[in-house]
C-alpha cells in the first residue's frame, strides 16, 4: 500500500513540474515570462541579431565571421542554431516560430523568391536572411 502512495505522489509531483515547465515555455513563447496571457510584439518577425545581410546558406559564405553555419560560431550568442537559443521567442529556428508566415524556415515559403532557402537562391550570396515580406 505504501508503494502505491509513493508512486502516486511521484506522479503528482512529476505532473506538477511538467505543467509548470510547459506553462513557462508558453509564457516565454508569448513574450512576458511572468504573464502567460501576454503576447510578444515580435510575432511574425525575428530579432535583428539573427538577421544577416547575406545568404548564410551559400557555400561561398560558409566561413564568414558572423555566419551561424560557420563551425567556429556554433555556440555564438547570436547564432539561431545555438542550443541555448533554441527556444528564444524571437529565433526563426524556434519550433514555435516555424509556421510564421514571414519565417524563411516555413515550408510555405520554400519557393518565395526572397527566401535564401529557395533552391534558386542556393548559390546567390546577395539574398539576405531576414523576415520575408508578404
């Protein structure tokens, strides 16, 4: 009987911790980490620190000093692919932002002519990595 109560208590504690973590993640995605009902002013765009005025996916730009795909910059604070920045609400690589209409990682924007991920722009170094205009 004691084992059942211990197991039930462990489940309740785990559910509470998971629930708080989920609510905190939702609050961070919406803007204010202390108010789960506030919304970010950056819905649909991403922070300037993640933007580049060149195509970071072009092989010619791979070793640019601020290119996030440069192996040296893997843990740079302004790298959208840095594991620390994965859940930043203004990060275009954040799973929550993947379906924003102006995000280059959105599958709908794959063939957008301004998207650096468009296969046509693969070798175009002048296409900036920035929010797409609609």
